[in-house]
C-alpha cells in the first residue's frame, strides 16, 4: 500500500523528520509529493497524509483514508458526501494546548502593556511610569467562552488559578443568554469551528453588546466574526482590544486596518505551532495508522464533511 504525503506537509518536513518517518513505517511505501496533482503516484495511493486539493479526493479510485494535518476542513465541505470507501480524519484536539497558551499569552500582552511597550521600543521612545496605571491583572475577570471543544476546555484550566468567573456557551446556545453575559464580559474567547452555522456568529448585535473593558479573542475561525464591524468598534475604542489568531482573509490583506490598530494582537494563525509540531503530527499519524491496520472503522477523529464536523 502507498502512503502519499501531501505537498505542503512534505515541504515542511526536514531531512531528519522524513528519515524518522521512514524508520517508523513498516509494510507501506512512502511518497513525499513535491507538487499535488493527479499523477500516477497519487492514483496508486491508498492513504493520504496532509491536506491535498479537495477535488483530488473524488478523482481517486484507490483512496481509502485521508489524514488531514489540520483541525479545520472547511475547504472540503463543498465535496458533499464521498464514496463510502473514503474516510477523512482530522487533528481534532491536537493543537488545543498550543492555541490555549497563545490565547493566554495574547491576553497578558494586552493586560500587561507588552504591546504598547514593544511599540515604544521600536520607536526608541521611553515613557515609563505613566504606563503603570493603565495596566491590568487577570485575577477575577468575567470570562465568556464560546465553543465547548478542547481549546476552551484547556483554556479554562489555565485561567482557573486566577479565580476568574467563567461562563460557557456553544453555537447552539440561546442568543439572548449569550448576549446577557457578553454585556458583562471582560474577556470573550471564541474557539468556534468554521461551519455554515457559525458564519458571522459574532454579528453586529453580539459585538455591540461588548463593553469598553472587554477583550475579544478569536482562536477558532475567521468566518465566525463580522470582521468589518469588529474593526469599527476597535477603531472607536468601544472595546479594550482584540487578540486574533485567525482572520477572514489569510494571509491578511495589506490594506486591512487590523495591521495598524494598537489595541490588536495578530498571531497570524500560528497559535497551534510548536517546535515539535512536525514530529508530533507524524506520531499522531502513525498511531492512527495502527487503527487503520486493524480496521479502518477504528480510525479516530473521523469527520463528516457534508455536515461540517
């Protein structure tokens, strides 16, 4: 059986990563793609590791399993129902600790004035003591978490020692209940997936309910927020700030006002990264490959692209 490693993932693996991968594979052939296209190597492949162009999936007659290297899979949703033989799995939960720590770090960067002092450093401008009275601490903040997946579960563990009041909702919660707590929130963290249901979940009504002391954090998907309106309230300082790991357009367009707003942390969808990411992904794949060998129905984190989860 042939395992096809998709171009983007293949390019991110260094020689040491690939050698490690090869040393762990028994009974399978490995092909590291340099260009994702429907060629003889792909047509012979039974397994794909990584994110390939969506339409390639339907062109294959031998394909049985696609292990994505991401949690999100919105680019595949237009394919609808696939051949029952093909199973797609994602990395649900894989990035949770990293993303939760990115969210926490971004919050502290705003509260402790690190963004401001970093900007001053770049200008070689010393202000010092007058900054102190504008700093905050995380203790006892009113926190609203939207999305009950692994990211927010870990994030809540991280902030519990700060004695915060934590309220949780998901995309099925009543809007009236959500808005009631958004009005009081000092921190709002969204970790919603990118589905049709969550598109513009944070609309004008919800964003207008945020108070001037609130920091809005999005580590889910960019499509869940009315970004133009978020920029509007940030420009007017109607909320304290925002920490965005995801945006509607990625890469973010050069003319976006998000680049120039002093009250915004942009982490460029790197929140799930770590120095062991590639090797961890390989190990994850190898563990799921063991399940595939036993019975492909035992694969973990199977997704239904027609439903978006």
